[in-house]
C-alpha cells in the first residue's frame, strides 16, 4: 500500500508542477499586459530555462529585454530558442531584429539572409517569413523572401500575388501591376479578383492611363493571351470610354468567333450608363455585321431602345420623335414576327402609346396580347401585367390596378418582380391617402428586397413619416399625394399649378422643399430650364442641409451642363458641390464631370 502511494506521488508531482508553471505563465502575461514588466520579467526569466514554455513566453519576454536594453540576456534567450526550435523562422528573424536594435546592421542583414535561405525550399516557411518581415516594417526582406522562393521553384509565376501585394506596400506601382497581371494569367478564375483589387488601387487618372498603356503593349506582344484584351475592355469601362471598350470587344468577338456577343454586352453597359449615341453605334455594328445570328434581332431592338431612351431624356420630349419610335418597333415586329425576342419590343411600343401619346386603348390591346401569348416568359408576362395596372391608374381605375399588382405579387413571392408589385401597391395606397396601409407595405420592402426597390421604399416611407407626424388630419400630405398621382398620369401642367397653390396655402410647411423639387423636375421635363433653376435655388438657399440639398445643387449643375451648355457655370457649381457635400452619393460623378469640363484627360 505504501509503495503504491509512493508511485502515485511520483506520477502526480510533474503534473502538479506543470499546472503551477502554467499558472505562472498566465500570471506573467497579466503583469505584462498591465505594465508591471519587472514582475513579468522575473517570472519569464525563471520559465525561460524550460523549453516547454519558450514559445508561450517568447514575444513578451524578448520585448521586455530589448526595451530594457538587456541585450546580452536577449541574445542568450534567442540562442536557446533557436537551439530548441531550429525550424522556427520567427526566432531567426527576431535575432536579426535584436542586432539591428543594437546597431549591428551588417550582422542583422546576414541573419535575415540566412533565414530566407533556410526557408526558400518550403512555401509555408517563405510566406511565414515574408509576412513576419512585413509586420516588422522590413518589407524589402519580404520581397527578397518571395524572390528567393520563386527562384528556388524555377517558376516565374510563383508567389505572383504575394509579390504584387508587397510591391504595393513599397509603392512600386509598375512592378505591382506586372505581378498582378502575372497572377491573372495563372487561372481564368483569378481575373475577377484582380479586377476588384485594381479597382481599389487605380484611383488616379495617371495610374489608370499607365495601366492602360501596359495592357496595350501586352496585347501587341502576346496576342494569344486572352486576359489582356478583357482587362483592356474593363479599364475602358472604368473610364466610361465605351467606344474604346467596343473596339477591343470587336477584336475579342472576331478572335473567339462569338458573333457579336461581347460587343452586345458593351452596348448594354453603354445604354445603362446613358451613353446613348455610343450604344446606338455599337448595336448598329452588330446588326450590320452579324445579320444571320441570334444577336441580330437583339441588336435591332436595342438600337430602337437606345434611341428611345435618348428621346425620353431630351427635354421637352418631342411627340413626333416618340411616334417615329413606335413605327420603328412596328417595322421590327413586321420584319421578324412576334417571338420570344421581339415581344419585349412589343411591350416597349405599348408603353410609348400609353405614357407619351395618350393612346391608352392601343396600349391595353398590345399588353393583353402579350399576356395571353402562349409560351411567354413568365417574368415578361408579369411585367406586362404591372404595365397594364399602371395604365388602369392612368384611366383612374385603381381597383383594376391593385388586382393586377396583387396577382403579380402573389405569383412571384420573394422575387424582384414580386417586390416591384408590392411597391406599386404601396404607391397606389399612398396616392389614395391610405398612408398607414402604404407604410405597412413599405416596411416589408425596406427589409427584404433589391437595393433599388429598398431605396424607393425607404424614401417614400420617410416622406410619409416626416410629413404626417405633426398633421393629425394628414390633409396636406393627402393633397401632395394626389398631385403625385397627377404626375404619374402625365398631367404636368395641372400638377405644376396645384404645387404652386400649395406653396401659397401652406407657407413654411415641412413639404416645402419637396414641392420645390417636384416643380423643378416638372419644369425640367417641360423644357423650362430657367424656372427649374429658380426652384432648385430655393432649395439650396432655404434647405441646404435637408435631404434634397445635394440633389438640388447637383441637378442645377447638370442643367447648366446638358441643357444650357454653360460649361463655366456648371464647373463652378460642381466645384462648390464637392466642397459643400463631400459625403454625397453624387461626389464621384460630380468630380468626373468637373474634370471633364476642365479638360482633364479622363479617357
């Protein structure tokens, strides 16, 4: 029994000792973290003799010794650490750091170089060493590490991404670009990553131009490498140089024999960015050069669509231009016939009849034809139902409108088209003055929907909330909502008169800036640009810090630039805008427009 007890004691003693030492490590760390370095040092010094605890105490203990200029003790500790853990590159580099602190630069350099040479055969050790060098502000040695690893691998693509990031830290942009491009060539999947990285890095016009020139050179030198033309297309698009992107896309299409597909994509981007003339030229090229392909019909339809958007954004909108567009859509359908590709053109034609020519019966007939068409795309069918609901609002038949909206919402739950239907029902309730019901729809849309619809929902919800909280009768808000319905119904002149009356009837009301904004937008669409500017100036002078302050100033600059062609005045306003509203969502666009007007080479 006694012997068994002795054996148990022998077994338990090391365990108890280890537990006590572990507690000592924690205590030392607590002293260190609270600034009691002398107490921490005493414990670390005792523990440093046991290799079991070196890794746990190393960083703190070494920092204390170096801070206290106890270099001999630090040197002794590091030699011990390296002896017990020879493969640990941290300890090798720390030894170099110690000698560098002591002013022995050559000795430190020798140790750093030896650490790199030791690690070069092992990718993990090379990356570990390089990252540790960077963390210690020794980035040139990180660069040296990756280069040594690449040389050892005998592979020019090894560590391309790491080298690019290291050159980025060193601000060596040309070499950084070369390595990022090298990384992109390794795998097609790397291209998206590189685009995201470069989008954040290439902020200055000079950097973008230099990158563009590098790509042009590489396209010429390596014509079979596919990523360079794609990146050249991408960088042109970053500059909104749609023509430049189009030229490159043409070459890509010819090389890949993709029958205009890449060019069509560029045309769509140009159209989305309101570069209507470029979009028309791009789509025309496809229609002329690929007549017997699947892209031909799409290109012809997009030519008309681009012209349509151009006409609709050239104020005041000319009725004869709208009429011509309906003829063009009709001719397209006659030439091709009604099919899955032209039925979208039929829908566009219906909307022109309804919202610009006041030919509601024609529009209703076309939309019903689309809705009843066999094998129609379900989304297009739902969109046509929403259009038909909008037209019923034009004819003051809200009951039919809400039935159609609700059908679409029910059939497309938790999808963008379903959210759009719910938003339309919310707006219908808003037009009718049913604000609580409208807000119940909007509160749902704010949480689970696409960003565009979410923003619209938030904006309308705030409008209702801000302008009904102090008006228990909601009378003024209901009057404003009814005017918004007039605008939806394209009754601009009547809406303008009603808004002017509201300014007289309700001076100083919280809706005043909204009223001025609506009046400015109406006058803009009517081509009364000077009147629009007066109303925008009223917002800028009376409500500069309210939600529409930046909108008003930015739109003023746009009117001077795009409609009055006063470049000097628009530049002045853009400059003031950048100073007054540095956090506005329009800042990037305002800066780009200002630079363009100033004559900067942004393409």
